C-alpha cells in the first residue's frame, strides 16, 4: 500500500450548519499564502495526498495546505438526510472556510473537476480573495437554452422520487480491495498501491461490514437550474488572479459529452479570463493528479511560486 511522505492531520470546523472535515499539511510559519485544494465530484480531500507528497521541500516549507471534504462527501455529513444539493452552497461554504483559515489574506486556490468549476466561479465572485488559481479539468458544463428549463425541472422532480425509493443508492463492496478494484477500473492509470491507500480514504465499512463510498447518493440528483454560460463567462471576466488551466491528454470532454461540448468551446470561454495560460499533462486522464502527481505538482509550483 502507498505510504504518504507528508503526514496530514484532520480537524472539524463548524461552517454554517455543518461540521466540515478538513485535511491539513504543514504549518503557516513564513507568511506564505495558504494553499487550498478543492476536490471533485464523488471524491475526498485525501485525494490530494499524492500531489502534496510530490511538492518540493522548498515549496512546501512554511506553507499551510488545506483540503476540505465538500458537503455530502467524505466525512462532511449533513446532520439530517437531504434529497438534493444546491451548487451555490459550495461558494458560501468556501467563503466561510477562507474566513476561518486565511482571514483577509489572499490564498492560492487549486481545484479539480467540480472543484475547479467552483474555484473559477468563486474567483469571479470574490476576486480579491484569490492570489493565484490553478484549474485542473474544471471545464464547466454544456451550454443550455431557456426552453430546456421545463424538462430539467421534470427531470429533477423525477430523480427526487428515484432517490426516495433508493434507486440512486451507491454500490457497496465486500471489502477495501473491492473499492480499490473499482478505483482502478474507473481509472486504469492509477497504480495498485495508490488505489489500495485511497480506498481507505474514499470509503469505509458500514455496520453490515460492507464498504460504502463516502458520498451522499443525493449528489446524483440533477441540478434543477440550467447551467447558464453567459453568467459563467461574466464571472470568468471578473477574475483578477492569474489563472492556469490544466487539461489531460485524454480528452475528457469528448468522452462525456461527444459533440455537445468540446475543448475548443471551453477554450473560447477561457478567453473571458483576463490573465490565463494553459498547460497539458501527457499520459493522463481526468484524474490527472493521480496519474501524474509529479507533473501536476511541478505545474502548480512553477505557476504559484
């Protein structure tokens, strides 16, 4: 099993109505901006361990690194059952997490996938809070049309019923090895030792002995509001921090959306960001921070430092 090189500690922070589970590395001893790492959908803060281990000693020295579990993921659990999640809550959660850990100090923000989308939009909402931003495969969503709203609300209401009937429940596994095999099936590039370690962070055994992913099935219920590209572009334009947008050599967008949303369209959206550069990680898929942690760490270090 993979052995972390840098030991993390965890703590619980009261954010709004939730006890947020936060993973921390290092100490803030030199006045460097905190480095905040935002995980993606059905992931956990521990997912960043491989990148944190790959950071150089000079970069990590005196730098506090912070990786929360988003609401409904990992060990950040709602006090009562919920039947869906609202995307705007991530912005308010992040805002108050930064109050706690950074105060008025601008931070360096890294986000992967859903976390990258949150980071990009939040940086336009609170531009003064972000010093540097690295977006790993946070592409946003395909453009929508207003006339799609009715069908989207119907889909949302139907999926609420499915969730109530247990039809959206996540698969469970006999043991941690089964979870590791699932991770390797989803991402063939992840090594067996990393999958074995991550399985213990990504899932846990229940009272019945079966291992369940630490993600609320309510996250599978579609957002009732359409993704509005004009609003996203306006927030991109409001970003003041320099942005590094990183994509993997394996084109995730074409796999997910076919011709509904392409990298070329995403690059057009990036033109709204006033200070942006792009990078590509070879031999990597969507989980590029697992596939090539040394390369990703090097890109982050070079851009932030």
